[in-house]
């Protein structure tokens, strides 16, 4: 009990100390307040307390040096509140009009947050820059004094217009709008003009002739320096943003050349005053938000926070992140002797719990349906296997980091070795659409029955974990994507190998389309695996459909880097075999050009590489876009044929694309003629290009 009290005391003490450090908004030894108005640095009241005289605040007048507004509040986001007097002119007695000159030094009126306002039955107000000639803004109220409308400000006794930007030195001029010839009923005695913060003035009939001594709240902008962030940072010595802060240009969005200097802001995860040394203090998210960010335990870090999951669960632990999910059982049993000891004591109890949760997932993931279906199809030799979680944990060394062989938008792939030394690839998806479990199972069975030399074999699945695990045969030599785009592979794909890959992929797709009517949906170079002898194996048939597209994936779509996705499908949502044909066409293009299908360099249009390729082809500049390797050892005629085929595949209209069978046949034809004729045509080509020149110059 006493310990608890002590802890509580310490916590309170900590909070108190913290809030004190945050409250220090001014330089050491400087007043940080004038009455109840806080004065954060760069503002200050005395020499040595402000950045420059421009930011000197006179506490007795509550005014910043060389300005005429009364200060109400300074906030660190670059705005401050003050008040300005009303300008007026009266006609019923010989009284001098009041049109105070307003000087704001370098703190212009925040244009979007204030309104120029006039009050009177027949009144207008204009702004005039001091030293200038022209009126720069004006508003007009014209109505009979018997038609005033309290509560509105649209010309019935009151009228408002927005304020221009960058105003620092001006006066407001107000007067009647017309001459008295219109009759007495149209006039009241005085007209008023003033600036007021948006939505902070409500017109009342009784305000007519009664605003003489009022002043109204106005929002001003402030900033430091008179260059952009970049320039200020370059110059260094004058740059005032301190540790853990970022710089923000204050130049007006509507007129970039109107340079207003810059502002400082604490970096994310920090708060305080970015203009004083160590003013930006780490936010203790755990204390401040009472652990609202974490599922379980929260620990603060510099500029951020970390969440921990309870024993036996994993994930980032964040409520807005992946949270905590159950890890497979044996992960807990490995670490240390003490853990083993604990397990020995609680083991029996835990074991029962784990068994229960596995059973639950098994049922949720459709295990029962699968068992039933498997039982029904017992005769078939190529049967999907149901793997138990334990077997896969053992095979992958508890899904150890070092066993990860791939990671994508939809999940992680682990390398594993089963007890009988078979190498497998275990794919753990992020999540799966529960409503489609039955169909998922159906396709798992159908796909596991497919045996094609160019399709990665699906061996089975495990349904005892939160998201189903898919088990595939292990393919040794990475993906076509790796071989095309990663530095250490780049020279390995000769033209002949590329042609083989294309042909084999086409065969796999044609086979699946004709035997199952399953559409792959995600044909791309990183889904085509390679064996040691460069045989292509297509992976992940149809499965992608059950896995909800995650955020980042979606974003790339929305941003228009369509890449491999059939634009027709993307627009209509209707999926056909022809969508795979489009994606395959893009793989062909990729093989020919060696370029990535999505490119972020911004030079290509929405359809990216597809358009670029097709237009090069049409302009007869194919040679310019070809990969060096293809140019080097490909044969013109064959390259042209493949390019033509690729063009047909990426037709915008699905109808006009060939089907996979035709694509396969054409590629086979090219492959065959390639084998027969390559040597001869190669010679011809060399003579074409280099040799003749060579001889000439001799
Ligand atoms: C400051 O004090 C004045 C007068 O006591 C009061 O009118 C005003 O609302 C106070 N301002 C703040 C921000 O508390
Ligand atoms: C502040 O304003 C008062 C009143 O105008 C004046 O007497 C005083 O000298 C000013 N103080 C400073 C530091 O400028
Ligand atoms: C500010 O006021 C001082 C004294 O009133 C004056 O000398 C100086 O020129 C003014 N500065 C600006 C920028 O108006
Ligand atoms: C307006 O002026 C007239 C004539 O001078 C006077 O009788 C009347 O009281 C004035 N009204 C107000 C609201 O001051
Ligand atoms: C009002 O009348 C005076 C004198 O008749 C004239 O000079 C002035 O231009 C008129 N003002 C307006 C706004 O009509
Ligand atoms: C308004 O100003 C007048 C002088 O213009 C003054 O006589 C009167 O006392 C002031 N009223 C208030 C409420 O401050
Ligand atoms: C603007 O920049 C110049 C040169 O760096 C400097 O002397 C001057 O004080 C700056 N003005 C303001 C208002 O910061
Ligand atoms: C750096 O600041 C000095 C004065 O403080 C100024 O003369 C110079 O032009 C500045 N240089 C750049 C690159 O802004
Ligand atoms: C932008 O601001 C500059 C500097 O104040 C001024 O010279 C220029 O006329 C402004 N441009 C526009 C379009 O308002
Ligand atoms: C989760 O919340 C933190 C803190 O509010 C924020 O920094 C982070 O961007 C959020 N992440 C997501 C994925 O929303
Ligand atoms: C791919 O296969 C080639 C030829 O067998 C071999 O030299 C290379 O090391 C393999 N690469 C990988 C990543 O397995």
C-alpha cells in the first residue's frame, strides 16, 4: 500500500516537473507574461529578452513596439490576437471624424481570418494604404433605416468583405454613400468602419450610432526573418529555429514573392517553444494520453513512443497500427530458462488455452469445410494437405526473421524445411476476407490439384492460425523482377532466357484459364519465380482476391500508377481472363525494355510504361526503348514480333486483346524459329550495324 502511494507521489511529481519545463516559453530570466497575456520568445519585454526590437512588447500599453493594436494573445503557431479601434464619421453635429492610422510593423492582418465591416443605413468603408493613393477594399451598406436586419451582415445596416493580404499600414475611411437628397428616412447619424475577426461580430440594430468607442478583435500573423527557410538555413547564423523543430515558409500562398520570412514549429512528437534552446520537449505520449495509443504497455521514446504486446502476442501494439495478435504457441517456449520454468508451472493451463484458440481459428478459417471436401475427394492423388501450426513453426524456425524470403503488400513469405527435408515456402497473409472463406478453400483445393511445370505448386494450407498460411513448393532462384531490376542479377537474363520465361508464363496462364477458369489477377514479374535453370514458375494464382488490398497498395492505385492492372478492370471492376492478358502484356514489355512497370520519376503518363512503349513502337523508335541485353543478343525480327504481341496484349479494350492460348501459340512459334534461325540472322544484324562502318573506315 505504501509503495503504491509512493509511486503515485512520484508520478505526480514527474508531471509537475514536466509541465514546468513546458511552461518556460521565454528566455531564462525574462518575464513570460504581461498580466494574463503570455509573451513567448521571440517576443519579450526587455532588452535581451526579445529577438530584435521588432518583437519588443510594452507591457504597460500591451502593445508591440511601433504597432497600434492592443495585444490580447500571442500563440506559437504564427498568429496573434489583438484589437483595433473603430473608425467613424458623424453627420448630426460638427464632430471631427475619427480615422485612426493603423501601423502593424511586420505583423500583417491575417487575410482569411478577418473581415472589413461597415455599419450604417447608408454607409461605406474603404481601406487606404498610408502613403498610397488608392482605396484597396471597400464595403457598402445601402438600405432604409426602417429595414435593418439584426443578426445578418449582408447590406441591411451592416456589410462585410474579406481583407486583402499583407496589410501592415493603413487607415479606414468611412462615410455616407449617397447625398441627403434621397430623404431623411434613409439616414442615421454616423457611419462606422472596422476590421474584425471572422464570425466575431453580430450586427444588432442598436449598434447604429453606438459604436464610437468600441474596438474589435483582429487576428494578425507573425513570423521571423525575411527570407525563406532554405535561405535562412543556408546562412546559419541568423537561423532561429532550435533543436527538434522544423521550419515553415511563411510567404503568402497567393503571392510567393511577398516574402514574410519563416516560422518554426516543434517536430512531430515534441511540444513547446521552437524558438528557444531545448524549447521543444519530447511529448510523453504514454502519460499525456493515458495509454490511449497502445493496446497494452506504452513506453515513451524521444519524439515518439513504443507499444509492447503482452507475453505471447506480437504486432506493433498500437491502437491505430497492427495492434497485438497471437503468436504461435512455441514462440514463448524458447527464450530463457526462466520462461521454461514458468511454462512448466502454468503449462498445463496455457496448453489448454492455446489448443482452444487454435481450434477456434481452425473453425473460423473454414477448416471443417476443407476437411469435409478433402474427405470427399479422397481418391485424387494430388491432394491438398492440411498442415498443423506446429509443423510449420518447426519448418520455419518459428517464422524467424532470417527465414523471410519475400515481403509484399499482402503478406510475408518464409522459407521452411519440413521434417522430410522438402523445402517449402510458407506465405502468411496479413488478413483474409472472412465472407469468402468457403470459396477460398475451394480454390485452395482446385489449385493444389493443378500440376503444371510452370506453376508453383500449392501443397496445402494451415488454418489453425489467425490468418490462413499457404504452403507452396520452394523455388530457389528468386523472381523475374529481381533478375531484371536488382543490381546483382542484372546480366543474367539473356534474350533467349527472356523469351523462355515469356513462353512458359504464357503456357501456365493458358493452362489455368482453360482448365479452371481461375483468373490470376496479379500477374507481374515479382510473381514469376525462377528455378536454378531459369524455368519460370507462376505463383499465387487467384489468391490475391481473398486478401483485402491494403492501404499502401490502394494509394498507388488511386495515384494512378496503374502498372500491371488492366485499366478496363480498374474502371469497371469487372474481371475477365483478358485482365491477365493485359498484365502479361506488361510483363512482356518489362522483359523487352528492362524498365520497371511503375516508375516514380513522373515522366510517364497514367498508364506509364504501356503508353510509352506503344507510342515508341508506333513512332518506329522501338530500338530506343529496348533493354541493352535484348538489343545485344536478340534478333530484330523476333523482337519486333514480341513487341507487336505485347502491344496487342495491352490494348485498352479487353475485347481486342488475344486470349492466353493465342499468345502462348505465337510465343511458341517465335521460340521455335528463334532456335532455328538465330545464328544466321545474328550475323546479318552485325553486318548491318557495325561491320560495314568498320570496313568503310579502314
Ligand atoms: C485577461 O484579463 C482581462 C481583464 O481582467 C480579461 O478581460 C481577459 O479576458 C483576460 N484574458 C485572458 C486570456 O484570460
Ligand atoms: C511603454 O508605454 C508607456 C506608455 O506609453 C511608456 O511610458 C513607456 O516608456 C513604454 N515602455 C517601453 C519599454 O517602451
Ligand atoms: C519605431 O519607432 C521608433 C521610435 O518611435 C522609430 O524611431 C522607428 O523609426 C520606428 N521604426 C519603424 C520601423 O517604424
Ligand atoms: C441623430 O441626430 C439627431 C439630430 O441631431 C438627434 O436628434 C438624434 O438624437 C441623433 N441620434 C442619435 C442616435 O444620436
Ligand atoms: C453630394 O452633394 C455634393 C454637393 O451637392 C456633391 O459635391 C457630392 O459630389 C455629392 N456626393 C455624392 C456621393 O453624391
Ligand atoms: C465614448 O467616447 C466619448 C467621446 O468621443 C466619451 O465622451 C464617452 O465617455 C465614451 N464612452 C465610453 C463608454 O467609453
Ligand atoms: C532582413 O534581413 C536583413 C539581412 O539579413 C537583416 O539585416 C534585417 O534585420 C532583416 N529584417 C528583419 C525584419 O528581420
Ligand atoms: C547571409 O546573411 C548576411 C547578413 O547577415 C547577408 O549579407 C548575406 O547576404 C546572407 N547570405 C545569404 C546567402 O542569404
Ligand atoms: C506580390 O507581392 C510583391 C511584393 O510585395 C508585389 O510587388 C507584387 O505586386 C505582388 N503581386 C501580386 C500579384 O499581388
Ligand atoms: C498513429 O498515431 C500516431 C500518433 O497519433 C501517428 O503519429 C501515426 O501516424 C498514426 N498511424 C497511423 C497508421 O494512423
Ligand atoms: C540462380 O541460379 C544460378 C544458376 O544456377 C546460380 O548461379 C545463382 O546463384 C542462383 N541465384 C540464386 C539467388 O539462387
